[in-house]
């Protein structure tokens, strides 16, 4: 295998080689390249030695082809966490590591990064996207792609464009004017093409201004190809191709997944009847061939088995990134770091404390190599302290899965008839299949029987739950308990293909073993691509007790309370209903903080949550979803071994009412009207003159860094900002110097550049921050071009969008 660097341009020799291959192909062979051969592969043409190329989902890991429970992979921090580092070099390193991971799965195309904007903090995929700010999101996208592609793997930037709402995403149309597109939503894609030479672009499920993005000629041809010069492959999101001729003519090269619905024989016929030109087919086939060449795919790649490589270097990188991403929102009286303080008892409390919450839900989920929980990380980091744990309250949205062997027997057809065609054993009580199930199972019509033996640990009423995409019914020791069979109706679970969780109670006796069995049928007509089933169980004592948590907190020298959301709450194909944490968690935080003045709240979420208790707790650390090293990264910050390096890549509003016009649900006729224009996130807050709970760019370090001076250096069109920093503290600290362009009234303000610095104790440092010319321009719809902001304008330099320390007016320089 070659380690070809994808930055190299397709040269003339390659053009000639590709042309010769196209000439050697029949029309059917050319067409075969234009849709997946399977769920995750392009088609091979063995006769001509053209290999298939395998893809894998990202973006926070390389999952491989099994949608759940597959070969293990490294789990990296999610995108919002990466953006919080404001550190493109680190993100590039992660990209390069991800490329290596993708190759362990035999994949040469990684389906990431996701760069839709944080327009609405309730978006279920907020965690998977970088930022609300186009400058930050662009820098992160470029770094990520450069890293991935330096490892011989093609990155796929997604979802082009306007996929800022998950609810009803297949039928909505994002209504966005051109100025807003160009200034806010296009920039990460444009930078990916122009600065990083991204190899693939994935279109979105939604339409843009009434036209499906996968067949939108203005988007794919006028803007992407002609204006930006994109020469890679455009692929559809999974099952989001809607036509044969219109999509191909607009520039959609690859229909995914395969076998394609609109290509294959249908496309051959369309060429034969003249509906589609042979030239359009050749043009797209040429691009797919160029991609195969760029990633250096070989015939043997397809045969590579997926393997798990759990490397110490990757562990260390993920741990470092997790700490660099964590945002210290508040730290009264320098409560953190805890090291050096007399701590003989630490109470670790909360629903996210004893299990590692590594990522959000949906296609970004992977089967991680391992998971370090906050409790494990803290115990290892404070060996001399007594570390006690209390749950306090449950954090799950659905009942917890049953861990342990769960056997699943598959039957041909939906009626459990005949002998099983396949038997497998899973590690826990959930199975999900996106597309194929296994070679032996026809995924269009099968049934399955799950069995698990559960030994009750206590006597009492246990809660039991069942949920499925497809129909299901659950029995204990042969006695029917729950059903989603006759009563099955579509809810929001499983990408909108599943029902709501069915719940009941069963009385179990300690020490007794129970046979739990679930019959599952992939319901004809109920679900097409996604099939899933899960059951959960909660023993009475595992529901947590507020009183126990408060008692523990009262006795402790310090409390680390790890609260937040998880992949049930924040997940693809669904948006959250509110900014609020489940009420039990707010109650827990308030009660614990009231009895222990040294309470650190660690918040896990991939999006803003309201923190009505923020005034009452001395320290708040936003940990995001940091991947498999979750607990170690947290412990590094608590001990002070690492600096909490993150700054908010998204504004944290105090309440949903503060969001202005942005609402959760699409309006009439499935339209999502971006009526706020460019005023999303902090720009919206500035325009409305309101203060959020925590502003964009905010984050405290362990140093005490002052912005001592700043100068503007103007050379022709180029403006450079020089910023002087001084660290007053006795310890090393970091700062992200942020430069905002501000109108004279201050009502509008936008980030134009940033730079991160680490300063030793009492160190002085000067940063030189160049502002790319385009960042000083706005799009003028009447002139249809970028026009530089007229002087005078102000460049404001500071530590967040609401903490601007030095103002420099350009007219004065
Ligand atoms: C998601 C994509 C993902 C694809 C394949 C879709 O549901 O929107 O981001 O890459 O599935 O899993």
C-alpha cells in the first residue's frame, strides 16, 4: 500500500491513465462506479483491475462496517470538543491518527468531518459539528482534513448544506439567502476545498431553498465546482438521492449506499434513451476513478479483515486532547486544581460519574477499545484520598442495557420459521443494523430471538423496558411482559425508525436466575434501512438516591459531581426538546452544592445546557464527550497535571427564550427559514443586546494572563495584529487571543482570527496574528461580490466575544 499524500494534484499523466480506463469500459461498467456496490463500498471492476474502495463513518473515530458491536476502534473527542481547543495543530494530529484508524478497518474514505453550523443548540448532532462561528469551523475543518488526507485516506466533508436541524431532515427545506450562505454556512466547505483539497463532499438530506441538495445544480456545479474549483467526488448522504438524470446532471457523482436505486440498470437505460448524456456518466466515472487513484486503493484492500489496534500513542493523544478541550467555565477562589489541597475524602457523584460517556448517538458511535469513567480516572489520580461514589439520580433516557452475553438467533422471513440461519452472541442487550445484517441473513425479511439469563442482585420491583425499529415482544421465563408488536408505532428512537420505549415493572428475587427473551421481526414496510432492538432493566437500588448523595457530599473535603447528557439524549435524526437537564439532575446539583462549598460540577454534553444553579456552585468544567480517555483527561485537569485548555466554540444561552427567532420545529410546508440571517450564536446575542449564560470564546485557564498591549500593522491590504500577553501566575497557563471585527456601535461583532499561546510562570509573549483579507469583507448581494468593510471599523482583541480587552480603530492607524 502506498502512503500517498492527497495534497498532490491530479496531474496530466493521471488524466491520461483515467481517460484510457474510461475508454476501455462498457457503459454498464462506467455506470457501476456511480453507486455503491454495497453499504460501504464502491464497485470494483475486476476485469480492468479497478478495486473497490471501502468507507467508514467518522467523525470521532473510524467505526468500520458494523453499525454496532463491530471491531473495536479508538474513540476521539467529538467535534465540538476539538473546536474548543482552538488548536488546529492538535486537530491535524488527530486527523492523521484517524487516517491510521480508518486503515485498520480497511477503509480509504472517512465520512467526516461534519461541519454544519451550531445554529440551533437543540440540534441532535450539535456534538458532531465544530462551531457556531465560520472562522473557527473553517480552521478546524481544514486542519482535520489535512491530517486525515496526509495519511492516505480521503476525508468527506458533510453535509452540504443547511443540515442544521435533524427533525424531519429528509423532508425539510432550509431556506437560506445567498449572503447568509456565503458568510456563515459555506465557509468551512469552501476552505476545505480551497485550502485542504478535500477529496469528497457529502450532500445533505434536506433541500436547499426547495431543491434537494443532491440534485441542486447551483450548489453542486455553479458554487462547488465552478467557483471553488472542487475536483473530487460528490456523494449523497445515505439514501438521499432522489433522481437519475437531475442528480447526475447537477453533479452528484456517487449514490450511496449501494446497490443504488437510481443508478445501475436505470441509469444505463436513461443513457440509451437519451435522457442522460454519456458524457455526464463519463465525467462522474472519471472523478470516482481519480479518487480510487488518489487513495492508492489496491485490489487486495477489499480483502483486508478489520482489525483493532489499541495504541499507546493514540491513548496519549486522546487524553491530551480531552484536557485541552475541556472548558473551565467558572473557578471561584481557585477551587481547581485540587492538587495541593488537603483532601482525604473526595465524593464523586452523579449519573455520568461511574460510566464513561464518550460520544453522542447515531452514525458517529463506535465500539470503543475501552472507556475510562470519571470515577476510575479520579481514583487513579488521587491514590492517597478515599474516593467514594454515589449515583444521586439516573441520567439515562432509556433503561440501562443488560450487560453480559445476549444470544441472538436469526430466522429467514419474519415468522421465526425453520431452524436459525445464524446464531451470534452480543456483549449487551442491544442490536442495531444499518443495511446488511450478515451474509446468512436477508436483511429485507428476517426475525430474531434474543435470549439472556439475568441473575437478580436484589429482591424488589425492577423496571424493564423494550424498544425497537421493527416489532418486538419481551417475555420473562416464558411469561409475556412487554410488547411493541400490535401496538408498534413510529416514535423518535433509532433515527426516527423506532418506537417509544415500552416500560413495565417486574418483581424479581435476589439470587434467582431469569430467562429474558425477546422476539424481534424486521417489520415489512415499517423500516427500510435501519433495524434495531434493545431491552433494559433497572434494579431498585440502582436508581440512585438524592439523600445518599447529599450525605456523602456533606462528609467529603471536595465533591466532583459529573452530570449531563449522553448518546440517548443527543443523537442523530432527533433534536432535543429543551436546553434543560433532566430536572432530577438540577435538583441533585443544587442539593449537593448546598452542603459542600468545594463542589466542582463537571458537565458532559455536546451542546449547551441551561445551568440555573451556576451562581450556587464555585466551579464548573464543561468536559463535552471526550472519547475513551474520558476519566483520565478529567483527572489530569482536577490534579492540575493539565491545563483546562478549552474555550467555548458555541454560546451557552441561559434559556431557550434567549434564542430569538430560532425554533426547534420546521415551519409550515417543512421549511426551516433562516430568517436571522448571519446573526446566529454570539452574533445574535450582540444584535439583540442580551447576555448569554456563558459567551462564545469563554474559558478560564490556570494561569493569570493579561493582555498588556496590542498593535495593528497595516501593509497594503494586509492587516496583522500583534498582541502582548503576560502571565502573572506562578504556574503555566494558556490563553486564546481572539480578534473580533466590531461595528462602531458594537451591535455587530464577528471573529476574524485567533491564536492560542501557552505561557510559563511570569512569561511575556507576543503573538502575531494575520487576518486573511476575506475575513474583513462582507458579501454584497447587489454587487454579487465580496466587498471590504469600509473604515472606520474596530478590531477588538480579548479573551471571549464578551471580554474584549483592547480596541483598535483602523481609521486611526
Ligand atoms: C448520516 C451520515 C453518515 C451516513 C452513513 C447518515 O445517516 O447523516 O453522516 O455518514 O448516515 O452512516
